[in-house]
């Protein structure tokens, strides 16, 4: 169990570091917010143009720079996909070993589907960024893959949260992290279900869902640190006890 917990902790740390690097590396020009989400869910050429908008309608150099930032973010996202897939899989495996195997398997299947959809989404984004002018069909292609990515991702969060939260054999802190994963899944699913009705509201809910997911990851990491520390202490005490009687 301790080996699995260490693996989960390492994956959470690696995922967090890479997420920070992606944010730092995306040096967009202009003041537009949620550019990547707008690229993913915009569904039309106007949204893509808004996502890469720079400091003015005639700032073509700024637009070209922002297009390159989207491309850079997309390439970096390939590593991010691998990391979040392995992170959720390892947490699902740990939850399954603690007793909730069916829910853990559902989480693993959903995060795998999310990762596959994400890869197709990245291909669609790179194709869109290569054209001379954006069109509605390329934007629709991106949004179709993106909606499935987010649906499966937040379903994975929901199933993972249930696998942890409804297991009364685990600690209160673990169940609390499960509750936050459940909340993240529910908020995110509500957000993605509204993206064709109100994109701004949907992006706000998705961002909130991701914030809750991050909080659940950090809470999980803290619990893992405490568990590993306690196990190391017990082993040290037992080792000293054996030597004292040798």
C-alpha cells in the first residue's frame, strides 16, 4: 500500500509542476481571459478569433504570437494528458484496493476516455491554428472533442470521489477529499452541459470545477504525506524495538 501511496503522491506533484509550467509558458498578448477554454468550446470562427485577439484589431503580429502560444500550449498539453491520466488512474487503483473496485474501475475508464478525447481535441486545435483564417467547421471539430473530454473528465472525478467518499473504512480526511472530487465532478458536468447556451457561464463553472479538483488533489497529497510519515515512524519504532531485544 505504501508503494502505491508514494506513486500517487509523485504523480500529483509532477502534474502540479507541469500545470504551473504550462501557465508560465503561455505568454499571451492582450487582456482576453480563458483563451484556451474559448478555443476548446467556442464552436465558431468568431470565438477562435476572440481567443487569439491581441491588443487591437490591427495587431496582426500580436495575433500571430498568440496563435503560437496556443500551439505551444497544445504541444505541452500532450505531456499534461499523460500526467493527469496516470494520476487519476493511480488514485483509482488506490481507491479500488481500499474496497470500492467498481467505482474505481468506472473512474479509470472515464479518465481514459477523457485522455483519448483530449488527444483528438489537440489534433483539431493544431489543424485550426495552421489555417490562414478560422472557419466555423474547424471550430466545431474542436468543440465536439472538447465537450466529450470534459464530460468524461468530470465523470472520472465524480466516480473517483464516490469511490473514496462512500468508503467508511478510510479516514475522515480521505472522505473529505472524496467529497471535494464529487463536488468538482458535479460542477464541471453542469458547466459543460451549458456551454452551447452560455459560453461565459459554462467556462466559469468549468474553472470552478477545476479549482475544486485541484483542491481535492492537494488534500489527497497532504493525507498521503501524513500516512507515509506515520508508516515510516512505525517502521522505525519497530526496527528500534527489534534491535533493543537483539
